[in-house]
C-alpha cells in the first residue's frame, strides 16, 4: 500500500507539473484576444510592469500578471523599446513581446522630462542607437521638455532642432500672455527664473507661489539663495550626490545666487511649459522665504522670524526621521 501511495503521489506530481507547464506554454504561445490589427504605443522609459498593464487595458493580452510572469521566464532578457508598434490581430503574448523588443517601430519616441539639464538630454539622445550623427550638449534652457518622435536613421541634430523650435514657439506664445507682475524683462530672463522654479519644487500646485516668492526677491534686491544655483556650476545640472559644502555656498561665480543679487548668468536646466508660465504669471504673495515641509512641498513665510520657526520644524522632523 505504501508503494502504491508513493507511486500515486509521483504520478499526481507529474500530472501537476505537466499541467503547470501546459498552462505556462499555452498562455505564452497561443493566440491573444486582440480582435483586429492595432497600433500600440510604448512610452519612453516604460517598465515591463506598466507596459503589461497597458496591454491588458487595450485588449492585447488577457492578463497583465500572467504576461509579466511568462515574459520573465521566456523573454530572453531583452528590453522593451519605446515607440509606436503595429500589433497583428490574435497575436500571442510571445509574439507581442517579440515585437516590442525588436525595435521595429512605426514611430519611435524620446522623452525629455521637465527639469532635465542639457547634459542629460545630450546623453539620452546619444543612447538612442537608431539615431545618427554627433551633437554637442544644447545650450541650457533651449530645449522644451516633452516627448518627441523620430525616425530610424534621423540625425540627432535634427531632433535637437525640433526640441529647440518647440521651446522657441512655446516661449513666444507665453511671453505674449505675460502678466504685468512678472519680473522677467526678456524671454531669456523668464527661462532663467523658470529654470530655478523648476528645480526648487516638484509640486505643480506650488509653481506659481514659488515664482511669486522669487519675483518678490528680485524686486526687493534680495539674493535669491536658491540651492540648485550652487550645484549647477559643479555638475552642470546632474545630481550632486552629497551635501553642499560651505565653501560651495560661499563660492563667487556667475550662477551662485548665495553670493550675488539678481538672476544667474543663464538657465540651470530646461524648464517645462508650466514653470515658464508660472514665472510670467506669478502668484500674488508676500512670501520671501520657504523651506521643505516634509510632504514634498514647502512652508512659506513673509518674515524671517516666521521662516526660522518653519526651519526649526523641518529640522525637528528630520531628526525624528533619523536624517542626522
């Protein structure tokens, strides 16, 4: 009886294993639910997880979790390419992944996020192997953050020119709609101040308030004292990766707004449309100071005493979190 029981257990395990293998293979190589040929767009920088979810929502596959599992097992480690792809009706998950990994896109995309400095735009374009030609980092602040499509074999310089033309058009449009409250005397000054606003807050709801604060400082001849302007001459906009040194705070150069009054020499990043719009239409505020509040935003103050109290709250919060 013991031998018979063991034999039955082995048979059951084999059947279960074969069933699991059949489920895995069938769900990977059998046709999918897509009813007709369709275009599918993979955003630049998208992960396997986000693409799987998008495929399920658009009816290309039945299960995002099943696709992710099988892709990790059978996907051969290839990366998914950004672009617009043509998917045939009934394509199996295996075929879908092969198309997305093959790079044979109808259109291809490259994304410049808001606040990406030109040195990183340069590196991103150089990493696009389907583009051709050499470029130099574009002038800081000359590129409009957005998603751009490109063709296989197109020159990198052509893509840069498209990005710069988009910035020029956007800036001209927003400049015509500027408020009398803006402190920007020229479109270039608007880009410079917008680049500081872009780096100082990642919270969209704060942009106009931050722009209003810095506008007040410009009007009153108060140093802007924006930390990103200390970092820019050191890294050209890349993350510093450490705390700012006291010697760097005191450094005298054409960017450091801790050692000069007014705007820096030039932009410190490529600001997005929203930050430019905020500078040209700043919030009416009496704020002159701000400090992080621990929520991803800032606490604003009109007086130094109020600001010092906010700073103390911030230090207390950081100590409680073990930051130092």
